[in-house]
C-alpha cells in the first residue's frame, strides 16, 4: 500500500483552505454583531422616504 504522489500536499492544502473558511465565517459573524447604526439615519418606511424625496424635488 503506497500513498500516491501529491496526496500529502493536497491534504495540507485542504486543511489550510478549511481553516481560512472558518476564519472568514467567524469574521462575517463578528462584523454582523458589531454593526453600528449610522448617526442621523432613521428606519423610515418606503412611503415616508418617497414623500420626503418628492418634497425635495418640488423645491
């Protein structure tokens, strides 16, 4: 029984790839939890935003 050429390198590549995927997912989740609301913004409904923009257009 012998190991084919390149198997060891492929296994190392797989481990590194898997580790990077875990790190990337961790950063995505961390940034999502620490996301801050920009000052001066409100969560207006679409209708309210439309009215506000139409009022600006009329000026």
